C-alpha cells in the first residue's frame, strides 16, 4: 500500500493525501472540483479530513503551494467505492489490506511499545527539569534559620551558579549588602538589615585569661537565602 500512498498516522488513525488518491483513481477532472463533489457525501472537516498545504516544483524550478487534504482511511475507502469502477474496487481492497495490517497484534504491540518508550523518555526529561526545582524546594525548607555566608555560597553553587565563600563575600561588599571598610567591615549594611537579608550573630567567647569578648558574624536569613539564590539564577 505504501507503494501507492504516503500513509501517515494521526493519533490512532491512518491518513493519506487526497491528491494522491485522486491520482491513483485515475480521475480525469480537476482535483479541486472532484474533492468538492466527494465532500458532499457527508464527510466532515476536522473529523474525516483536514486541510493542508503541499508544495510542488514547477518547470522553472520554483515551488508552488497546492491545496490538499489529509483524509482518514475510512473516507478513502468510501471515496474509492463511490467511483463505481474496477480501479476504485482495487484501491479499496488495498486500503482494507493496509487497515488489517495496521490492526494486527504485532502492529498494535509495536505501537504500544513505542508509546511506552516515549512516555519513559518524557518522564526522564521531566525528572531532569524537576531537579533544580527540587533543590530549590529543599533550600526553602532549610531556610527557616540563618546560615553562614559560606553555606549560602554552597547553595548558590548547587543551584547552578558556581560560587565560593570568598567570592560571595566580595560580591556582597561590591553590591552594597556588606560594609566594605572600617570597623564594620563585612557587617550587614543598613540596606541588608532593612530588607531582612543579612543579620549579625553575636557570640560570647571566653579568653584563656578569663576575660570575655564578643564576636560578630554576618549570617544570611531565611528570606536572604531565597533572595540571593534567585538573584544569581536570574542573572
């Protein structure tokens, strides 16, 4: 059958070119007029046939668009019978043979396996696409408490933007999130505090001589963790 027609699949249906059917039936009249007449036998557009544009090469080498229709196998069989001649009967028999082959257990199984393979491939693609989202969800879940700048740098790297602790510290200073000089060096700026992105963690440390001192460490808040990851992901 494929020697006569370029048969294609449309979902669970086989379709073929109405122009090719017109040619194989040896119809003498113009294709447009013939198809208009055939359509009057109760065939419905987008059910039994769909309109398509095909290209053909003319004598001067240029291409010209031709109106065509992809018709279902059932419509093709009925049209073949409507010709009321031996050629129509011959084409209809071959269409029936094609239909039987299409519905054979081997072909049905092959289509089922093909669908299964495509489904698995799509699931694998979706799984890869979901990995960054899952990572981000883990980040959100872990961002109830403040973390060190170095830990935030690791999360940024895991989200796809290579980042180390020193580089992230420098970036925070350069972009006005940490102070860049003076006694408040590496401490959150007013901008960071107002945005609730970075806070100061104060610890009391006992020196060997028994004296007590305070240490101040900048830490990224839960809001800041999400803010900076998004900042780099969208850059």
